[in-house]
């Protein structure tokens, strides 16, 4: 490519884009790690996007009606950091750029939501950005339908690379966006033909344009280094014709680096001093590292201020709303809690304690949602094609679709990973609390996005039913065994496994009042009795573990701990042990994370030292060692009744017998340990 | 559809297919759970496939040169059970069919490899079958190239549904098959337009044919209820023109059920007695449940015996080989161990103990593979586009591609899930031991397939590098924290985290001699010293944990346990403690699973009671409670030095300091606990 001709054809654009390129290569060099090639390759596209198309105001990163910009190819983090710095985001000082990838800097290796303003979602694990953006775009459609285009009227722009498009999650995103006709979702494909291992052709020959078209996308293309051509393509892309848009931007990775551009060498390592010097020369860039010439800096700052008028006008419209409307709109876009939640939960608990129904906790979850959803317009539900099994849909919710943007229930299709990422996007956009269902075992399929929920601290709710061998005949492929342990091992994730309708209502109250962590709710397929027979306003599950049945006739000699469907076993074992004269306490443990956060005195009250302790859970033991051996437990006086390996196919009651998770086994073990 | 006309147009086919349909609906009814609709819808296609195309011999389910048949839509398990029964697989008696989904029966809810002969891979989690089949087809190409078409010459047939095709993993499989030009891979798409939630259009409008074509597939189609048309399509499909084949089979779910066919009602529940009676009538099927009329049974048995001659001829060719060739071929197809492995490992260990190099364990892994691979033609390596980072390629391995089927290294592309499933398929096919690399944190992306490796008991090897915050600047999205716990919580999975070159060599020896479980090898990005300075032939890592440095001057008062990159910290902390007069032992724990399997006496020797115990691992504590509090440990005398949450972006040494995983922290904690 004739760099010089490019440079001369549009000198102002050239300087603006060069500023990004130089910052990127210099920052990576200073950090001695990072990815210069992608920011250098996409600098032209990003410059045109920010200069002419993206609706944003650098002075107001949280302005609700901004366009969302998602860098799905998160390894190119210096692209977004450069843009934030140049356009004048207050946090993104040149010091931060200088400290790229250093401890304490906001310029993390990959862009992190919450770590720096202007980063809309955490990316790096490939494909997450594009799938999260689908959620953002759906939330935008829904908010626009609900509040009108005066208050919500923006686009979602994504930069994605070949890596994003090879990851399976991208197909789930593409399919979902296609059927949902998200015409304001625009993916800019950094088509540079290079992956870490070499040319894309080593591992893929997919015609991406045909692939996107096959799912109902509109496909445009441009020369990714020609500002006018990029501008034309983005202008076309910005017209919403009901199809999401892929713009095939033909680019050169490491654009301008004389020996390393268009090769994997430019991808993930510093270019080196010599190559950088030669690149500077090719760019006609004389300024030293981390210095942006005054005129270029000024033009970039103007770009950053371009949206201020639009924001002013939007704020005027918001302020013109009636007080009630404004307050509700503000509550929604700030994802604030719902005032009626506590009351509705308490009423349901009270009714349940009186009526004592026997039902699966997945059904209990549906009952809870049926009470909550009519008063919580922010609840946005869905399931990965298991609506009737996950019990996630309530009668008041219409189906969200291209024809009905007021619907609040999404048929995500058989796309667990795409669903989880979209849920993240819905929350990140603002306006809705997303929950979505699948079988507990398919947390496996969604792990990549669930981890990002936890890392970003997004209080989405995973409704995971069929949570043990209790699902029965579908067998070991569908029976979670290690998944409770997996969720509990994941930092900043709240794992809730309620035992009956009352605890399920409490679990929903907990999940829907979280502000900075996701919840995974593990729910049974099989029917369970109501064990919380006496109504209390207090949310006992919020303590994580509590005494459900206490020992009678003396201090407890045995403490039985259990969660979810196994609490019934514990209660029945206690009855037998008590009848035999052994004072026995049952501790229900709906959430280990919440119990861990209780004061030591409370924990000691619930789990006194010196007793026999048995934990019962139809899953692996790993997370229970803490409560059996720790918290003043003792190895020789404790045991675990649960799963040692994978399950099997049979009716649930037979499986519980087969794997020895029975009242008899608990009683026997308790007696042996006494 | 005019059932009657269909029935009359080809009466023999009709009867054969009806036998499948009736068995399926009757078995589901008897089990009172299962999926009748899919077997009923695909019975015609399956009948034509087994009758005219599939190369198999029901009397020899393990015949190496059989075609592989994969039911990716595993919920339709009664389809394959019916076929196995009808064609005369010995294990699949009518009693087993009667006991569908019951405890102890081989007719599990979803088809399970190893549980029943004739099931080539475990399916049920959607999309796994198609992705596993890609591995099988690659192994077939590779074996054919190596041993010639006289010994290996078969196809891989897959039945996949809309669910399989919506899952992201299917895209990874489609892309990989396309670039690899797997012309003998044929996917029969059960295009019935129904998912659990309703019509496919609720959640997808992807033009699947265009999508497959975009990745280089050949697309055919047929009326899935017209035997002649199916036969035509399968005949065309069987011609290998270097493109994998999708056959779009237009079908009706629950075909023949008068009120439930073509609806979600036929998908996942018994049809009910009334509907079954009406369906029988429509089929003209008078026989009672589980009885197959003599003539139909006889024809099906002939179909099952159709391949016997081909098998005889193949066996004759195998027997005609020279003894050496035959023995090696047999060793390979039976996945038997390699005789030279132990010797090569021992030599490397000896050299290492003498030279004491400092290097990352990912590099140590490469060194080990460089020694092993030339003598192990069965090793089939690859990486999900991180070859240079995972250090998975050795110089002797060519690149496996359409142009070079003798290559033994696959560029899997950015497809962790597809890679893991393909690795399962490679092993299942026979002839190769697959290993594949990515970053440890992306076990998340591959979880669905890794779990199946464990459930099926396949000794594939996951080479997971960059295994902690020690990867440094890439930050928390790339830093595994909970992933060691996740692997350890997974039943039947061997998790290995070696501390130096010697342990890495031992880890490979362990992994490559496993017969019934996968290994996950967690390897460092950063350099580590050689800690095993004295050569021993014995594989100490095989004990799971062992005394690496013992206390001097008395019984140990402190025991430091660590794995991988943290063993160095333990060794240095011991030096400090010993210098201060505290007898301190270091226990290296390369594998908790292996240590758990040791006799109690050995475990007590390694971890004596009554000492201070500290575990050091740059990960969450969850799996360590066992060794800190259990195994006669004590809460008040033990502690864990590791991660409490997610990592951060910075150079690795700074992160270790930031998160308090240092020699000083260990020493201080030990002193406090003494």
C-alpha cells in the first residue's frame, strides 16, 4: 500500500489516525507487552467513527442516550484508550497511557468495565463483545419502545476481529441479532486476515459476509484505510432498515510498520525501537512518545465535544418530563431497586407458610416471578429454549421480538453462551434487570460470559433449573455434579440454592437487590415440601445459612447442613435422630457466600463446635470441606453425603437411593460418628 | 402429508422405518419420559442410511474400519437404540429397550459412549456430536494417509438438529471441517423447524444451507420422508469431492402422530396412550409394544449383517501385513501405550536434574514433547491459535491440512470448544492421542467438551498455559483464578500442575499413560527454576504429592504445600524458616487427584499431624480446605496464601506482591501459626 499517497490524500484524517497509531505502538513498547497491530490497523475506521458518526460526549461518559462502542477485539485495548484520551475523557490522562498495563493504572491489558469510564463492557475473551452488544442493542430497542425516541435513540457499534468471528459465541450472537432485527447494531469487522498463528487461511476459509447474510444481516464493505470510503460505509450502516449490519473493513494489521505490518509479528508483541522509528518516519510523525502535536490534540478534543449539544437537548427533554415520569425513567436507567419488591416477597412468603405447598423450586421461582414481574417493568426474562422447563415466563410478559418491542421475554434459542452475554449487555445498557434460564449443567456452555458477569459485577440472574441428579432420566450429561462447586469457586458470584417456595422467594429478593454481582439460582426439577412453615418478614436466606429446625431436649449433638432439594432429607433425618433421642439441628445453607460474610459470632451460633456435622448435597464435596472441617468442625466427627462421580439415567428417587443420598444414610452416618 | 400414500409407495421401507418409530414411542411411553418426536421424524432417513449406506457390522461393533455414526441430537436416543436393536447388536436386547431410562439399563436417557456398544460418542449437550465428528473425520483422514485406504477407508455420518446448529460450538465445527476439507464428513440435518419453545422462527431465521456453504460445505437436500429421495441424496453425499456435506433433510417431528406431529408437543414428552394408538393405526402397525413382526425383524437383521463381508476382507488385509506392521497398526487403533515413553522421559529428567535450567513449564512441556513426539506417531497436537504461547508444536510435526494429511499438528483456530470436542473425536476414532492447547482461563470456553472427556473417560490432554496471575499484563480476563478448583471439582478429570521441567516431564508421562480419564496440564507463562535437582527414575508426581524438601534438624514443625509456580515460593520460604531454626518441609502437590488415591499411610507420611500447614497457590482456596483442614490438619494451625478474587494487569512479580503471594507472607504466616 502506498502510505505516502494515503497520507497526502486526506492530511487531517491522516494526522488524527496517526495519533492513535503512535500512541498504541509507544504504549505497548513502554509496557513491553500488548497488541499494537490491531489499533494501528483499525485507527482509520475508529477515527472516522468517532469523528463523524458515534454519538458521545467525552465530558459525560455515563450519558444514557450515547451510542455504545464495544471493542470486541479487546486485545487492541490501546485503540480505545487512545480514543478516550484524545477525545478528552477526564480519567484517561496521558499518564494513564504511559502506564499502560501497569499496576494501579486504569489502562488494563484488556479493557475493563468499571475500571475506566468510556469502556462499555469488559472484553478480551474473544467473541464476548459482539454477543454483549446484542444485549445492549435489544435493551435500546426495548427502552425506545417504552420511553420513546426522545429519551432513547442510539446505536451500538462493535469492532470485532477474526478471532471474535471464529469463536462459537459469535454465531449465537449473529443468529439472535438476525432474528431480532437489530437494525441499530453495527459490527465493524477488522478484516486483516491475520491471527496469532499466521494467516486466517491456516484455520478458516469462511466467507464471513455470506455467513452474516445467512442470518439476516446487511453486509457492507470498505477500504479500512480510506477515510472517505469508511465514511460512506458507516453512513450507510447507520440507516436502520431492520437488519443488523456487518461492515467488512479491509485492513492491514500494524498498518505502517515497514517490516511487521500484514503479519502475525504485529499482533501481540511490541514492535521494537527500530521498527517504531521507521514507522514514525512513514507516518511523518516527529513528536516524541506520548506527545500529541497541539493542532491534532485540539481537533480530537473538538471531536470529543461534538455530542455535548445533543446531550444538552436530551437533558432538557428529560427535565421536561413530569416528576413521576422523570423519577421512574431515572430509576430505570440507573438500574435502581424497585420499591415494591420487599412487600411483594413478604406477602408471598406469608401465603406460602400458611398454605405449605409441595412444589419444585423451579415452579416456586415461577410463582415468585408471577408476583414480582407485574410490578417490575425492569425485569427482562428469557430462556435458552427451555421456557416450560425453566419456568421463566410469567403471563404479564409479552414476547420481545421485532414485532413487539414492548415484550419483556426473549426466546434466546439454544444459545446459552449468547444468552448470558446478552444478559450482561442488557444490564450494561441500563433500564433492565436481565434474568435467563437454562439447565444448571449448561452453566458449562455459558461459563465464559458468566465469568464476565462476575468480573464486571453485573447483578444479572441465572435461573438454573434441573440442578442435580434429581432431574432423573435425562442422565449424567444433564445432571450437574460439579457445577455448584464451580459457581462457589468463582469470585464475586452469588450462588443460591433454595429449599422451598419461601427460600426461593427470598433468593429472588436477594438476587434482585444485588448491585454488584451476578446470582446463579439452582432450582430443582422435582417437587419439594414447604419447610419454612412459620412466616417471618426477615429474609433468613440472606444470612446464607440459618437454623431451620433446632435440636430439642438439649444442645445439638448432630448438625445436619444441606441445600435445596436435600434439605428435606436433612429434616427427615433429624426427625429420626430426635426420635431416637439425639438432639439434632438442621441448618439450611441457601448460600455459602452470604454465610461467609456473616460475623464470626453468628457463624458460631449456627454451627457450634463439638457436634457431629454432616453435609448433604447431591453434588461433589469440594466446597463443603470448609463447613465440615473448618468453622471449628472436626475431621473425625464430620462427613459428607453427596456425589462422588457422575450420575446416571433413572427416575430421581432411584438415583438418590443408588448414590446413597437418603435419610437412612444420613442417620446411619450420624450414629456412627456420635 | 398423505401418510397413506407414503406407506403404499414403498411398503418395505415403510415397515422398516415404522419399526423404529413404534419402538421409540413405546419406549418413551413406558419410561414416561424421553423424546419421541425426533426418532419418529428421522426414522426414514436413518433407515435408508443403515440399509444402503452405512458401513457397519452389527456383530463387530468395534471393527476399526466401520463408518462412524454420531447422533448429535442425542435426546433422540431411542433412534439409535432402536437401530442397534433392530440390526442385531448383541447388547441391545428388547429388554434393554423396555427398560429405557431405567437404572442399570444401557439405554440411558442420552446415548453414552462406553455404556453401550454402537454408540460412538456421548451426546445430549447439543452441538457436541457434530464437533466431535469433526475430530473423527480428521483422524480418519490421518490414519488413511498413514496406513493406506486398505486399512482405513470410512465415513463419518452425523444426525444433527436445529439445536445443534444454534449452539455456537457448531460454528466452530463447521469452520474447522470446511478449512480441513473433510469430504467424508456428512451431516444429516433434521430440519423439522421445531424446538422446545416452538417454531424455530421464534429464535432463529438463519439460512443454514447458506451458512454451511459459506464455510466451504457442499449442501444437498431431500424430502426426509421419501426413501428414494433420501437414497439419492445420501448417494450423492457419499462421493468425496473434498467438501464436507450437509444434507438438509426436510422432516416432520413426531411423523405420523395425528395431533402432535409438527409441534413442540412431540419433542420431549410421551405421546400418551391415545395418540400412540392413533399413530399405530396411521402406520398400519398391529403388533403390540416391543414386538417386531418376524418379516420386518428378519430384514433388519440382514441389514445388520450387510457389512460382514467387508469386515472379513479388511481382516484378511490386516492379517496379511508383516508382523511388525500389524502389531503397530493394532497398537495404534487400540490406543495402546508407547513402549519408549518411559525411557525417553527418564532420560530427559536425568539431563534436567543435571543441567538445572530455569524455564517456564510451558517451555518445559515443549521440551518434553520434542523428546517424545518423534517416537510417538500417535501424538496429534494442536492449539486454538496460540501455538507460540502454548508451546505445543514440535519440529517433527508437520501441519495437518487438506494438502498434508501426514501432518500431526492442527491449527484449530480461535475455537477452544471445537478443539476440545475434536480432540474427543480423534481419540474415539482410534489411532491417535490428541493434545491441544489454549490459555488455562479458556477452559471456560471448552468446558462443555472437557466435561464430556471426563464423562466418557477419554485420555486426551489439555495443555493449558498461562495458568495464573503469573501471566501478568494481560490482566484478569486472562488470569485463571477459579479454574484449578473447577478442574479438581470435575469427576474423573486429572489435573496436573508441575513445578519445573522434571515434574513437567513426569506430568506428560502420567497423562500419556492414562487410559480412562483426561488430563488438564496447568503450565506457567513465567520462568521457574529446576527444583528437582537429584535424578530419580521413579515418577514422584504420580503420587500426587511428595516431600520435595524435608525439614532438617528434627521433625517438621511447618509443612508448606504448593503447586506449579508457587513451589518455588515454598522452597524459598522453607530456606528462611530453616535458617531461623524452624524445621520446615515442602510438599509439592502436582495432582490432588493422584494424592487422594494414595494409601492413608503414605498420605500421613507426607502430611504428618500436628504441624503448621500452609498451602500456597495463586488461585482460590476451595480445593485446599481438604489438605489444610482434613488429612489431620487443624483449622487453628493452617492457612492459605493465594487469591481471594480476580487478578489485575501488571507485570507478574508486581502482581504476586500485590496479592500477597510472597516468601515473606508465607514466612510471616508460618511464624504466626507456630
